């Protein structure tokens, strides 16, 4: 290819961190023991690439590469002989690519070799097998790493990597949508476009993923030598196309095949089935979506139309398919690409009236109706409706090209406003929130004359974008122009979108949006008296409503008011409703609210569970901004545990998106998580430095609705670091926040902060007042922190009996909520009192070194004594690489960053051992 825009090889693997981690674990274990792993996935997903990466990453010994060609061993003796010839004393990695192409005997030998190689140890066997067919029984019992299609953001990153980001945005969206997460298909689509097409200077001709591109990537995986099998494959492919799911009813398919092939016999699918298909629960599906698309794309046009026609006939006769699938099949059975106005109108009307149909199916129906529509304005409206449904289905990569198609028509302002609203909501979840804000304001202005309720929705969504960016003034302006008031006071603003799937609920939803806007604006202006009534009404509407939009707003309003129980209930109900409707867009949002509510309630394990699920759902739906929020929750949850490496990983991922997309709220939460982890691990100076940037006045202060939540941590860190004077101003602000009443924990935290700063004659009473307030508010973690600080204070004033009780209470609270790093502090204080401090299992706790394996402990002690890695390796008779590997694990487990820190920790832990054994006080 010539010109400015060129396609080059990718410089890194995208979207495969989990799979690379699994392979890396195998490689890291080889110096000590053997293992084996199977990598599988449909054509084009990168099985060979992953094997090549493993071969390059393995540095401990030789690599033996085997393939299905003439060099493939046919007997166990030849394979084992090859292994013995290169093994010697070093570990060996054997990479076998496309093992499914070996003949049956060779596969059996290879599977047997995995058992025969295991006793030898230090030999790793890494196989790749096809994922477009059932796994061969010889490999079925081996551990498997599965490659799935890339998420839309990962596919977009790969495209940018291949082209240095020179592709026009609209072209980029079409390529990502056409590739559907398949890296090889994305490469193929890029190679088919000229530099002018890639830069958007010439229109694209035809569909990006045409039959040629699909067949190039699928190879011969879609083919069959039998005419009957080919017809079965085509009919299943056509049936799945109109089902918006991975499978189709086997009875319907066989009925259609009999109509397509009158001579075929009735009954169950033929045995054996074509290898590309699987049958389970009366449903037929392809093992590979790429193969399904290829089968449909390469079929002769008249045969493809016949398949859709017989499916429509069979569905009408069975009267079980519903109007949308029947009309879709009818539309695909028509000859030629030109308009078919009556069919387009029927299809759009069916999509309008079938509110219970899956969002993805309705998106397909609206898009097909648009293709068959002659009038430009009507066509634009139908493409816009298709984009709305695609977004609700969690397919932003499909929504964006549909919006581009809608923009081509001369649409009225209301239709353009709807399109901008969908575009803005897409950017709000996966893009720079500043751009989303401007797009949503444009949508509001276009919708205001003819659709005021939708305009209000767009304005509230614009406020959400300003909220995410941490721009208070802009947020207030979007809610309604008014003199700016006090700073915001809530941890999370609500997601917004109009759900066209439930038009009957529109009046109620409009009222909820209006009440939410009024209450949120009053709250941001510091007028709780004016905010309580409208926000309380939103919460109450959520108790009786069943739409996910209203339930999400109910959860958001409850968080604004500090009603954590109502927020948890609203989030749980919204999650159930979103799942019932099949909205992959709303599921990550509902899980986000649940995670925040659990975090506010101090239920960190539950928050982590919701955030982990939400992160997976957000990545699948292409919502990088939502994923960043879940990362921040995971970092906060991990910050109270003994997992500093987990905190660092989630913080790094959250900040990577937050800085790129302007997510000030995520940035503040992530920085707070890092600082809280430092505080829990006894690093108050580091914590105070980081938290000072978030909470102290100045241009770098954290998000207006979040920084106050970090004040109690800052006060504790500053006092421990001897920086009392820095706390005065922020503590006065925090007192106003506690009086505001939107945070149930704030009053107790305020009393704790005053106790930390109080003279000895007042501190005891303030600690007791704080504990009493905790009893009223609930929450194990915060109460345990106060009890720990009070116990420390009492111990240092030689009041051991009182201190022991409070420290024991703190330890129990930390154990109950999984706060391992804080529990270690409580145990250390109990040891200093000479009291037993049993671990969670009831056994004696020998300090932080109990987190290490015996081998890690031996290495840690040698390093603490000053030995180099090479000296440790010689002493323990292992490789230097093994020492390096275990030492990295030691640093991560103990949360240390240098050999000096490790030496100090080992010394402290070993000095504490006699205290536990003798009960003596140090």
C-alpha cells in the first residue's frame, strides 16, 4: 500500500492480558516443575501469535517448535527423543501449533506424551487447537486458555497501533464493527482499503467485512464436501442472524432444511453433525461466530435468499417466531438492494410495537428497515432508532456506524437531536467526557422545540459529563443556569439515557428526570432542604417502578441523600431489570451503583464482587469509562487488604483511562485508594503527601464530590506524620460536610479526627463519642479503624486492660470485612500488650512473614542478611531466575519496594516472635 496511511505489524498484543498471564504462569513454573496448556480460539484470534510470544518470553532454556507439517513426530518415541535431545539440565518449552491438524494417531501420541513428560518435570507443553470445532477428545482433559474476540476498545487500540491512529473516526468505527473483535479480520479489512478511504477522503465501497475478507480469515474452516451439510450450515447461519443470539431452534432449522431440500428426511440433525456445529438443549449453534458469518456471506445470493424464505415460511406455520424474525427473513429473501417501502414500514412498525424483543434484534430490524426506505428523512430516523437499540444492547461499535448513516440523510431537528443524544451517551461511557458534554448540549438544543422531555434528558446527561470531569460550574449550568453555590456532596452522579423500548413509561420517566435534575442542582448548591423532597420522590418512584432507568435514578438519588440501604436496593433491582431486558449497556451501570453503595456501607467484599462483574461487563460492552469506575472501586476495596500489587494494577488501569478521557472523579478515587493502602501499611508520610494534593485547597484539589470522603484518611496520615497544622482548614470543611447529613459515616469520622488532634484530657471522650456514632451509622471497617486508633492511644498511656478490649474489637471488625492490612496493625498492637493475636483461622500469627511460602521465606531471610540473588541461588541450589521470580512475589506479598525495606520488615517480624512465645511485653 502506498500513501501516507500505511498498515504495519502490531507492536504489541492487545486485549490478551489474562491469557498472557496464564501462559506466563506456566513459563515461570518450568524452572521448578513441568506443565501443559492448550490455547484455543476461532480462526484469526491469535493462537499462533500467543505461542510465538511465549517462545520469545521463555528465557530459561531451549524452545522446541512442532507443527502439523512433515516435521511433526508420529510416535511417542520420536517426540520424547526430541525432548531428551535438547533438555539436558535446562527447562524445555515445547510449542505445538495447530495440533488439531495432526492425524488421529499423532494426536493420541501427543496427548499421551503430556502424561509421560510430566514425571520428568521442567518440561512445558503449549498446544494450540482450533476453536471453530469441538475440541478433540485427546486434548479435552488438558487445561485450556480460550481466546475470545477482542472487546471494541481493544480492537480500536489495535487498529490505532496498526495505522498510528491515522484512520478517520467514521472509518475506524466501521472497521471495528465489521471485524467484531477478530484481529486477523481487522488486518484483512485494513489491507482492502486505500489510503484515501482510510483517511475518509473517499467513501467506502460496500460492506467492510465482505465474503472475500471473511473467507480469507476463516480459511477452510467453513467448508463442507456434502451438499446436505452445506445447506444445514447455511440455514443455521441464516436462522441465527434473525435471533440476536448464538443459537437457533433445531426443530425450526430442520423444518426449513426440508423445505429447502424436499428430498431430505425428517428427524433429528444428521449424525455426526458437521464439525462446525454443536447441538445442546434442542438448539443448534456454530462453534465460531466468524465461521457462521462466513457461511452466510459466501453462499450464492439466490441460495441465501431461499434459506431466509423457507425460515420465514416455517416460522409462520409454527406461529412461534414472532413478527420481527419473520419480517426480517422476508426482507432478506427479497432480490436486490433497492427500497421496498411496504416491507420497510411493516418492519419498522413491528420494531416500534415489540417492546419485549431483545435490543439487538430491534436494532437489526430498524437498520434493515432503513436500508429498504426511500425517503431520506425517514431513513435517517430509522438508522437513529437502530443506533439507540444497539447502544442499549451494549454494542456501541454498531451504534456509531448507524449514527454515521443517519447523518447522511436530511433529517429534521428532532431526529438529529436524537442522534446527537445517542452519540453523546456513547461518548459519555467510552470517550472524552468533555466531548460528550458538548454533544449532549447540542442534542438538548435540537430537541427542545419539539421534544422537551428528551431535551431535559439530554441536559441531565450533559450534567453527568460535567460531573465526571469534575467541573462544578459547568455541571450547574447544564442542570439549569443559576448562581453557583457550594461544592458538590455526593460520590456518584447518575447515568442517563432514554429507553425507547418502554414508551408507555415515558411520562413517569420524564417526571423522574425532572425531579432528579431539580434535586441534584439544589444539592450541588448546598441547599439540602430544597434537595430532599425531589430526590426523595425519585427514591420512592424507584421502590414501585420496574424500569431499569427509573431504578438506576432511584439508586443514584439515594446515594446523593446518603441512604445507602435504598441505594443498594435500587441498584439490585435495576440490575435484575437490566438482565431481564437483556441490556448489556445497563448491566455495567447497575453494577456500578451497587458497588458504590456497598463501598459506602463499608461492605468491601461485596463491593469487590459487584465491581469485578461490572468490570467484565463494561469491557464486553465497550464502556471504558464505566470500566474505569469499576477499577477505582476495586482499588479502594483492595486498599484495605494485604494486596498492594492489586491496588497498583487497578489504579494504573483506572488512571490510564481517566487521564485520557478527563475522568476527574475516577482519578480522585484511584489516588485515594493508593494513599489508603499506604496508610494501612504504615506509611503515613507517603499517604499524607498523596492525600494532601487531593484535599488541600488549590488548583490540584480532587473531584468536588469526592475529596471530602478522603479527609479522615488525610487527617490520620497527617497526625501520624507530625503535620497537624495542615488539617485545620480541611477539617472545618469536613465539619460542614458532616452537618450536611449526606454521609452516614461522616459524624463518627469527624469525632475521630478531633480525637486524633485533641489534647490527652479530651481525646478519650472524643474517641468514645466517635464509637457511639459508629454504632448508630453501622459499618465494620470505619468502626474498627476508630477502635484501633483508640486502642493505640490507650496502650501508649499504659491503660492495657481498656486497650486490649478495643484492639480485640478492632481485629474482629477488620477480619469480618476482609481488611487484612489493618488487621495486621491490630495484631501488632495486641502483641505489644503481650496478648495472643490469633489469625483468622485461630492459629498463632507470626507476623507478616506468614504470607510467604517456605521457599519465599528462605529467600527473603537470605536477602535480608545482605546476600545477592546469585549468592542465594548458590546457597539454595536453584537458578538465579528462580530467585528473581520468588523475590518479586515476596515484594508483592509484603508490600515492600526495596531490599532495605525487606530487611527491616524481616528484622521486625523475627523480633516479635519471642513476644508471642513468651507473652513478654517489649
